[in-house]
C-alpha cells in the first residue's frame, strides 16, 4: 500500500506556515528553528553584523555534532580539556598561554584542535 506523507512546518515565532528550518549555534549549543521566509530574513539580518565580523571555524561551515556531555560545567560533565592526556594538556596550556587557569572552555580547546594541536 502506497502512502504520501506531508510534513507541514509551523513557524516557531508566529505560528504561521514555515518555509524552512534554520540551524545555528551559539555559546557551544546548536539550535534549529522553523521559520517563514519573512522571519528567516529577519533572523539573517539580525545575525549579519556579527557574522560579518566573526572568524570562521574549521568545521567547513557546518556545526559540529560531536559534544562531550551536555551537562553544565560543574555538574560532573566531561569537558574537552579533561579528555586530553597529560602531554596534550601541557601543549594546550603552552599554546593558549594559560599555565595556571583552573577553568578551560570547550570553545578554546576546540580552537586548539582546529589549529592542528600545535
């Protein structure tokens, strides 16, 4: 028996019909939102001045789906830094000029990884 499945997207802002799903990332978290063309344009216009000045990451324009835990720091979650071996931690601290930092952000470690772990 043949079936036709129709997916109707609803705009997450105004409840009307959505035309597309937009993916974006902020503060290390990935998001998706369904928007009409009008609201999608508003979002792109709002991001435009920040995108224009931002650095591109080594992800080839895509958001990395690899995460090492979803719990906030301090809640027993594993961080990228804590997953490094002792030699890698030493090399990272030298590269980042952070010899005594007690907290190291995943974003900073990811920069080092993207730079080829120099």
